[in-house]
C-alpha cells in the first residue's frame, strides 16, 4: 500500500506491507519546500536508515510523485497495489474512507470551499496519481471521518438552522492522527482521553471510549488554537471590521487568517517554534508567540476536560507535541488546576509516559502515524469483495 500525504508545500509518503495482525513500513520519506529552489527529498528504509537525501528542487507535487515512483523502482520495492491519499476535508457528503471514482472526485471538488488551503493540492496529487498509477485503485482517507459521529452538542454551530443544510457545522480534523493514537493505546486505551496534535496545524480532541466527542477545529482547519500561520478561533467581529474598514474581500481575509496569522503573525519573524525558541531571549514578540501558543493549547485542553467530565490521559503528538519538551512543560504548567504534573527528566527525554507519579492524570508522548493509518484503510478497501458496497 502506497500512502501519499500531501501538504501545501510538502508530500509525505510511505510504502507499507499489510498482513493480518501486522503492518511493516518498507520505505518512507518526504519531499519538502516543493515549488522553491530550497526543495529537498529524503527517504528511509524499514530500519529508519537514510537511503536518499537530495537537495534538488521539486517544482510541483507532480514532480514529487514522480520522484517517489522512481525511488520505488530504484530500490526494487514491491509494486504498490493501492494508493491511499490523506484528504483533509470531504465536505458534508464524504465522511467515510472510500475508493475514488468520478462521483467522489466531484464531491472533493465541491469540498474545496471548506479547505482552500489543503484541497487544491490534494486534488492535484490525486489526479496525477490516477494517471501515473493508472492501473491502481485510489483511496481517499478523510481527516473528518474520526469525528463524524460527534454529538450534536459539539457538532452544531450557533448559527441559523438553515445553514446546516449547506454543511455548516463542526467537522474536526487531524482524524487520522487521532485514530493512530487510539490504535497505539490499544488495550491500555483510557475511557477519557485528550489528544493534543501540535504541529504547524494544531488541534485538541476529546475522546471517550475511543470515539471523538468534541474537538477544537470547526468548519475548517483554520479554527481552534493558534497555529503556525493560522489564527485559530477569532472574534468574528474582527473580520467584519476588516471587511468594512479595510475593504478586504473574501480572498484577502482568507490569506490573512490562513497564511499571515498565528505564530508568524504574532512574532513577525517565523511560524516555526524552533526559530522562535532561538529568538525568545532577545525578541519579545517571539517570546509572546510561544507563550500565547502554550496558553491557548492549555485553555483548550481544560475546556475539553469539561466535555469529557474527567481526564485519564493526555497524549501529545505531531511535530511540536512529540519533539518540543519546552512547549509541553509550558502547557502542563498551566494545567495545575487539572492536577497535571510532568516528570522533568522524562519530559526532557520524550519517553512514552512523561507525567510525574503524583499527577492526577497520565501524560504521554506518542508519534502521529497518519501514513500508517492511510495504508490500513487502503488495504481494508482494497480487500473488499468486488460486490461489496463502497462507503462514501
């Protein structure tokens, strides 16, 4: 199973061998900074050892797919039987993972309005993949699927009822990441779980008995907590003010909240927390961006604890959540009201369990395994009998 996970300027990939009770990554990697002269491509084998590291520019997502296909041939990898794609938003009609056909493509086109930052790129990768791997079934794996059964109290937005018919509701995102956390916890899955997916995109999800019951992102991946370049939740009056007094149209507002806000907007220098940590001692705005991000995440974790009623475990995941001990410590420092306490040494070493034994709830660090989830879903759909109804 070949998993393709496209971002606005990146493409992660993984080739997986799926068999009953086990999944093995044969090859994986990422093309980064696509469309710039600073582009790079790297790949690792099943043991995590680098097999390719190139700094040559890849000017499009299509170029990146071609590079992946060439690598599979060069490495004499087994030919993929199915290609699975991460899809951020399928709109109101596509909430379950499915095989891509013309009707699914039409619905994905219609869903661009819900995630204009992500969907055009994903669609370009799908179309090119359907051409380049023309004999293979293509599978859409939706980040919104994990949240599809959220209760009305979390799903419904406080807007007129008529808008619900247009699909205006809380969808929730990072669902493949949340699925992977639930799967990794397996037999130790707690009844009341908070997942802090903290990366360039960031969200907090409340999971009860393995099911999403509330999450911080809303209609689009722009809402929720502060992110790299996205503002997160914002007083809608700000947008009215900008439209009325600065004559910003929808495209300009979209660019502002998706590309120019968040950590980048607050600091004025970078969307990357690694850069901000280096500048924090000398740049007050960089320090402010870090502090605002951590307080915002902590406030949302506390809010989601109300949805759960009680919290057994908090899991930090994704690039920041898994690798930034300082951010985890700052967030946990705001959660004393919930009885959260970290073990400084365990947190620094990023072990699995990083909470102090005296902590009222367990705190863990786990990797986000979105690509593996894509491979699992692609395999499940590939193995369906030809006469079976496909979810969609």
